[in-house]
C-alpha cells in the first residue's frame, strides 16, 4: 500500500467517524427530552374527579414513571380545586421533593381506599424529602394549605370508586 493510499484510507476513516458522531449527536438533539430537561411543564394530563366531602378536586393523573418524574415541575400556578394524583403500581414509601417545582404544595399520601395517611407541606425548589408514614399507592398534590383550609387530615377519606378500591392486590 502506498503512502498516498494509506493517507486516503485514514482520511476516509476519520470522515466516517466524524459523520457517525455528528449523526448520533443530532439524534440526541432531535429526540424529545423530558419536560424536566427542557425547563418547562409537561402538558396537562388526563384528569379524574375526586370527592373530598362536599369539595370536588380535578386531579391530573400521573400514572407512569415519566409523568410522575415531571409532576408539577415548572408550573406557575394551579387552578382552584386542581391538583395532581400520583398513582403507583406497588404500595411503597414513595417520597417526593420539590426541585424545579415553583409553587408551594401540600401532599396527601393515600391508602388504597382513598383514606389520608398523612399530609405534608412542601416548599418550592426544595430537595427535602416528604414521605408517607406507611407504604401507599397514591399521593395527591394540591396548592399548599388546601387540605388544612377544608379540615382534611389523616383518617379523612377521598372518594372515587374508579380510582380507590379497598381490596387491591
């Protein structure tokens, strides 16, 4: 092999490697990124109506890993009586924090039948963990103070027969 052929082969290999690297980078730039990486809220999710005594709650349902991870991050406000219901497959000690969440929230951790286990107030942009007092499958985030203003505390039961059932596996 001549020196000119060797140089041409090296140039071709370098050009192919550069083209592959650029294609991979472009693919990463063009792929949709989660809202958390984009610095903007996720689009409004499908909702369910929950009954808290005489009060109705319109709750967006975060029922998969991506939706739960983004949650209410980057939202500027919540409409009155609106919140987000986090639904998990397994009962566990699902803890929450408020990084990238701009509005103060209260979170109610809920048993399978909708009974409030405990409620925690959460400060915006905080990495402090807020956890249920026992394993739960549901958590409901509302504007901070929403539960307290309505006298809702541990032991209170939220209702929606399509969401909360007593005998889940």
